[in-house]
C-alpha cells in the first residue's frame, strides 16, 4: 500500500461503514478514539472480504487485501485516528501481516507461532503525552524521534490453529495491573533505571535509563512500558532487576484478569497501547498457506506528535 493513499482509503471505508454499521457502534468508535470508554473495542458486522489469497510469508502483496485494508482504515477514520508507520519498524510499511512465516516460526515475533509473545507494550519507547528521552539530571523532557504507537488496530482475515481452534489475542488493562502492585514497587518502576530493547519487527536501538511507569501529565493515566519476553526489559541495578522479575511474576498471577479476544474473519480489534498490555500464546499454525492471519496498523489521534521522515512524500511515516 502506498502510504500517501491511506487517508483517502480511510475516507472510502468510512463512507461504506457509515451505511453498514448502526449508529450505536459508530458512537462507540468515536468515544473510543476520545479515550472515554474501555481501552479496547471489538467491532463486528463489518463487511468481510470473501476471496482471500494464501496467508503470506512475511509481507506479501497488499493489493490482494485492499478490501480488508479499506475496512480497517475506514473504521480508524470513524474513530478519529490517523494511520501511522515508523521508519524503524516493519521496514516503514503502514500495515503488517500478523501471520506465521516459515523463516520465523520459532521466533518471538508476530511472524512466529511456536513461541509465545508474553505481556508487552508495542514499541515501548516514549508516550505521546508523556516523557520522551532521558537527560543527565534524571528528568525526561527532551523528545527524540517519535512516540510509541497510541493505538493498535487489527482486522481478522483468518484465525485458526492447526486444530481449527481460534487463537486468542489476550488483553490486560494497565489500571488493573497498577491496582495490584504495592506502593514500593510503583516507586521502583518510576525510576529511570531500565533499558527497553526493541522487538523483532523493530530496527531501532535500545532506549536506556528509562522508567517503566509514568503518569501522563495530560490525562493523569498511568502508562506502562514493558515487555515480559526474556531479554527485552533489563534493569541496571539489582533493585531494578528485582522489580522486573516481580512485575513479570505478578502479571502471570493475573491470569483471571486477562481478556481473550477471539477475532473472527472480518472483525476488528482496537486497543490503547498505553493502557493495555497484550500477548499471544504459542500455537501450531498448521499449513502456512491457510494459517492465522491478521492485518495490523498503528494509529494516533495526535498526528503532529511525532517527527516525520518526509511530510511531502511519506506523510504517514514517523522517524
């Protein structure tokens, strides 16, 4: 997909969805984009692409799923979101195939399957309304590059494992995580004594001397940057390493709080990347040409919060 066409495609999709969706659903979408509802949203009754190509190995041919992409971008438009890509993630592509690839089946990646993706924040670098970059005096005020994606948006194309069972995307609200942490641990997580390493789809360097927990100065919401996969979140001190291990253990113990989303073909899932952790368990994909396949797009309601690669020719790609 050509990035500069994304808004136009979103307008086309939004026009179609205005006719297909009841007014109550459209209101929910607007409220979600404004942050006045639960931090996730599942949309059903979306027009579904009937003829699907084989699940791609890696990136594939985006022109074969234009209909599904138009529905996804249209719903994002109705929610007040702008689609955003990052120059250092997914090779600057706007949409990513969340599907097992033969070369990455055993990788901790959205192109993997046989290893789980543990609880994490996507691109856990800096928040739109929070702090961006450490400086020597320990504060976090100077921006470097673009913030972490505010929203993750998915459309389901296929979602079954080798046994025909749906593969859940699990969500865990950050507010519930915070409520289950003692005060001493909250204090430790706010200290700039951690290193955040990039995920498999990300070509950026590690972000160092960062806190894992921040309070958004605009909304007062608690924002958590974390990745429970081994080697992704590191502590510089024994105190920091202990806090990471304890947080990971407490997340494991919150199994009953997780929300499994079984995305059916044509359904959409949106969630707030700052207010929700997410994970996907390991699964046997079966024949890769018919394996699980979601399309993912990052979204923001503040398109000028990032620094652009090229506002003229690549207006949807942030540095």
